C-alpha cells in the first residue's frame, strides 16, 4: 500500500469515526426524547389556564427540540457514511503515485475487452445464420436478448473504443506532467508553485487580504483551499497554470 492509498484509508476511517460519533449523539437525544415523552400521560391535553400550562408547554417544546437534534445528528451520520463509502469509488486518482501504472493496466484490460467484443459480435452473425458456435452461457443469453428485441450487435465496440482513447489521452497528459520540473513563479504578493510531486498548481499569498482581493478570480477559477498545504490549489493542467498567471498579473496591476 503506497502513501496515497494510506492517506485515502485514513480519510475513510476519519469519516467513519465521525459517522459513529454523530450516530451515538443521535441515539442519546432520542433516548432523552423518549424518556421525556413518557413523563406525559398518553393523550394528556394542555390545561389552559391551569398552573401547569406553562410547564406543560415548555416540556413539549423540550421534547420537540430533542427529536429535532436526534434527526439532525442522524442525518450527519448518514452524510459521513456516504462520504466514506464514496472514497476511492470514482476511479483511478491522478494523485496516486502509481496512477500511470494503474492506467496502463486498465488500458490493457479495456483493449482486451474490445477484442472480445469484436470476436463475440462476429460469432453472433454466425449464430444468427444457425451455425454452431462455442460461447459461454452468459454470452448466449445476451445473443438471445438482442435477437428478441432486434437491435444491432450485442456488444457496443464504439463505447469501449472511446474509453480506450480517454485512457490513452490521460496517460499522455500525466506523463507530460511527470517530465515537468517543479517551478516557482512569484512577485512580492504571490508565489505560484507548480508542484509535480503532488500534481498541483499552488498559490501562496503574502496575506489573507491579498487573497481576498482576488477572491472572485479564485472562485471563478475553481481554486480550493488546502488546509494541509496552507494554499489555494488546482490539479496541474495548462489551464490551471494560465489561471495562476492571470492572478499573478492581476496583482501586479
């Protein structure tokens, strides 16, 4: 397991711990809500004008607040559980130091899928003619499904070919980044670091006021604040470098 995978694991664990904490708080508030609810006899109305009216209303308000808090913390627990579940589910991250190796493996597997799709599409035409073909059971079921609905070949090679082109393009882009040297561009208000080790274009301002003076450019450009690196940053790309230089130029005016 490399450093990136360890970092992802720690983040997932942190979200799960937060979810557990909020879940426990939700249960605590619910138990308190239930106990306070049991203090009122079932169907007991508010006795308007009676000396107990004020206390009764306050107690009902307390019960409502406890239930609201229980629901609020339950929703937070669900939110962090979902975040933990989604970590690492969006494919191969460019931040992974082994990204190119993993993408090349994915490319090989996708190219193999394309060849299999072409092979099974050719066999499908023979199968339609009544020729005997040797194929797995699940492929035969796909043939029967396609024949039943009567639309084209059972496997769409265009989608697989498009995926191959995307992977190749991404590998080419990442290999160019790997060949870049770390660069620094700066003036007295801003230092731009093209950090190839972290795959980030990073903005280090001399002060918070300076950063706020170009906040519209930061927001419009999609820059995000990194608490770990204490800077604004974007994934490395020609566009990100251009945006960084635009901010640098703006501060020089």
